[in-house]
C-alpha cells in the first residue's frame, strides 16, 4: 500500500541550524532514500520551498480569492514528503520514524487512495 509521509517542522529552526547540522540531516535523508530504493519501497520524495513562497487559492460564490502564504498559521509547517510502498501502517510508521526531522517536528502518515479498487 502506498503511504504519504508528510514532514512538518518549524521553519525558523531550520533557518537557525548550522551548516554542519543541515548537512547531517541531508545525509540522513540520503541514507533513508538509498535504503528505501534498495528495498523497493521508495516511490518519490521532495522538499518544499519556504511557506513564504506559498499561495493559497479559494473559490467562494464563484469568485477566486488569492492570498499569499500557507493555508493556515501553524507552529510547524509542511516542508516535504515521502511516498513509500509499505506493507501496512506499522511498516510506514517504522519508515516515518527514520526521517531525521521527526526528532524536532512531526511526520503525518496518510494512506493514498487506490483508484484501482
């Protein structure tokens, strides 16, 4: 089953991290991706630009409303994702626990709807 692992973190923490700290996090992401690819569970992943670059669109009463910034003001921001092929939720949880920024943020796990069933 495919799962999306949505990574949430506090953007100012990343901005305040040293180059060495950032490099270590990126190494750990690389190691996780390599392992997921080796075991056939990797489907995709991506980091997102800062919420400062976000645009939110709403349509109300036929009018398109555009606002700069994310959908909601939150303590932690959606910063990236992995899509993995996991045996079950427990397997997805093991993978999510390996995402390095889970130590300071959160990872939300959501099954992806299988349109073929």
